């Protein structure tokens, strides 16, 4: 005889969207020029979830405009840490740290936090993720030109191009204009779908033939520009110049979201357990941890006690009260 329990989708962990916007009045650690080359590493403490921003060279007031990045907040997490570093060839040096707790993150935070006494401050945005939107704004985007971009080449010029990104992924890019700090691209209009104004970002790079392209600055739009359109300049960050773009709002469109699938096709099958106890050499022992993860719980020490625990867990899950609770109304995302 076998006791069978239908697969149940595990309860989703709360997710947060993270944006690293900018910093100001950082410490100067470069030996020459009185500046630093700052970047940020963000970690969900006690987990493997992490990301880093790009490096902004020679500044104490960097603008990263990085995000959104999405983390899942599990029980093991012990805070959301933002560590600011100065990039060096040999070893990066820490410029300061900020940690937000779970309550702050799920409630939402948008603003400045001190990196420590005389270490400056960082501007970050953290909010509870609402999941993928079912509606998106259709935009027609024209990247026109830039002015007063940073000089990245030895002769005091740059070879700039622009990348338009939507939620961190490239939508399109302009051609490269050689040896200028005021490029005119007049890139043909591109039509894109954007779910949230914070998902849209423009990045400027200096084209290098023999090495990695240099980051020159980035620009984002605000809510009104996204909702009503814009024809004008956007800041690329303090000292990085401006970018001229034209945004035309074409309308709102429905997005077809892909159906949610279990992580493993085997999870769609019923779980079956043999009767009787298992000894240490049982071929079924190796799959007990996987079954435990699907019904919830921590494994006891021995296979026999594991089987006993699972049977009691199955009885609980199959009780009438539990079955009724599983028929609760669908969430907004499932309707």
C-alpha cells in the first residue's frame, strides 16, 4: 500500500526590487586627483543573492542608476547590505556600508542613508515586488544627441554611443560617433513596451578597440515623462553631461504572461512513499530530502524517523480543514 499526496505549489517567498541610484560626498582614496572610483556590491546577508553596479571613475558623487534587481527574501536572510568600494588594480577598499532590515525592505524605502561619519551617503530604493505587470506603455523613442560627455581618451575626446535598456536588457543601441564630446546620433525612432518608468534607462559608453568600453554616464526618466512624453535633455549624472531624447506615448497594451510552470516536471506527479521503515541502504533514502522539501519540514536523523514524519505530515495536509484552506480565493496575479 502507498500513501499518496498531490503536489502542492510551495508558498512564494516575498520578493523585493532594488535600485542603487547614486551617492555623494564619498571619501577620496585615489593617490592622484583627490577622487575615488566607486561601485556598490549589494548582498542579501546570509544568502548567495548578490549583484554589483558598474564602476564610476574619478568621482566622489557617482550616479549609477542601477536596477531593478530582484531578490527573494527567505527565512535565512539577515538584512540587505550595500557596500560601497573604491576600485583599485590590486585590491578594492571599502568606502562605507548601509544595511536595511526585512521590515524596512518590505515596507519600502526610497531615499538617502549615511555610510558612516564623514563617509558620505548613498541613495537607494527598495520596494516589495509586485511581480510582472500585465500592462505596458508603448513608447516611440528617439535618441538624438548628447552634450559635454566625459573625455575618456588620452587626447581629451571620446567615441560615444548610447544603449537603451529595459529592465536591464538591451533594447537597442546607436552607432558610435568618433572623437567628440557632443555626439549627434539622430537614431531612427524605436518602438518599445515598458511596464514601469523605472525600467527604462539610457547608458553612454566610450568605444574602445583594444580594451573594454568605458562607462560615461546614465540617464533615467521620471513618472511624468513616462506618462505624458518628453522632448529634451536628461542628466547623465553630475559632471557627465546631458542626453537629448524624445519619448512619445503611443498607448497602453496588454502583455501575455507565460503560464507558471513547476521548477521540475517531476513535481507535477503525486508523491508516493513505501510502507514500512527504511534502512540506511534503501534506494528510496536518496529521494527523501526532495520529498521533504515539497511537503515542508526538516529531515530527522534516520530514514525510519523521516518516513514517520512524512506520514504525519501527509495526514495533516489531507485533513478537511487543510483542503478547504487550499481553496482560498486566487491572488490578484492569478485572476
